[in-house]
C-alpha cells in the first residue's frame, strides 16, 4: 500500500484543541490522531477514554477485545471502538496503522448503527480513501496550518459515512466461538492458578491440538500467549488502582517469581512495573 510520505513519519501523534461545548453538540471533532509503526510489544488496555476510535490497518495484525466482541484487524480493514467502555488492542508482531480519536455530534448514534449492522471490524474496498483523509488532517497539524472546526467535522463525518456504507456488507468479530468464550472465562477466573492447554481444552470438549488451533484462529494468540497477556493486563490494573506491592501483584496474577513477572511485564509493556505505576494517568 503506497502512502504519501508527506503525511506520515515512523510515528506521528498530534492533538487537536476541541471546540467550545456548544459546537461539540453539532460538530464532530478529532481529539488525537496519528500514524503508528508498532513494535510487537505494543498494546493498550483502557477502562475508559472519552472518545470513539477509528483505526485503519496498513501492515501486520492488531488483536482487539471489547465486552461484546473480539477479533484481529488486518490490512484492508478498519476497526471502530467505543473507548467510553473497557477495551484493549495489541500488536501481533510488527504492525502499522493510522488512527483518529473523535467525538461530538452523532458519534454515539453512528457508532451504534455501524456496530449493529457490521460489527467493529469493517472491510474496506479502498483503505487509501480513509488514510488520505487522516493524512490531510495530520499534515495540517504537523505543519502548523489551521484545521478549522467545520473542515475537521466534515472529514470525520465523511469517513463515518464510508464505514456506514460498508458495515452492512460483512460482519466479523462479534460474539466469539462459544468454546473459546468458555476458555477465556475460565482463564479470567483462574489467573492465579497454573493453567494448561489440556485443562482449557477439557472445558470445551475438544482435543488440546484442535482447541489450540481454534483459540489462535479466534483471538490471534496461542492459549499460552493469551494467558500471559491477561495476567499482565490484570497486573496493569492492579498497579494503577491498588497499593499492593509488586511482589503481591506478581503472585496474585499467577507468576511464580517476581523476577519472571518483571521480565515479562517489561517485555510486553515496555517499562518496569515500578515505572508503570509512577507514570501520569
């Protein structure tokens, strides 16, 4: 996929100053937007970030999960998430994408209609159309040009209309396979315990080999990778919301040693548990 080099750097992130409250009710507005070239350790887990998020995949794969669905976004697809509710997404190896956090006007109503008719993951016949729109906004902000409220609103509305047109054409990533859902529920309820593929497969009634294949197909991760990432995501929440020590969190999240916990945390999150706890919200 060819991208205009004037639009994108290796990593670009820009913030937009929202309009006064009155205008927010009638216009769409970007909150932040950019282009990310992500390392395999990249991942985000949030309880709430007041916005909606549009991601347009360029390369690689990005696994995502919400309360109602999960899937893997790949090139040629757009991912639309309601960040007002708990959600997570993380790289499956190296990947890149453009994105925009937005809100205002009828964001909630249009999001709900797209999710209802097509799910969170939408196949795009021409991904460059959305990438060029995001790129134009990025170029204005990066070069210090004025991106007017009406111009930004029109651009976001146009992208949402393209997604709405496509949302009825396909549905992928809604409620997952029941067997995988049961396995994930078992993992989340037993993170402190020693979990094995054989034990998870027994919960589903499938053989370990078939279960592992099915699980990877549904989530983009092996059962072991999913368990480790779930433990780290749980640790992230505990670090930010409790006064438990790093040692207490390590054992509560199912790690057999603090050293192993700290090594795995740094590998997946990119920083130590102590540094993660001290960072600003």
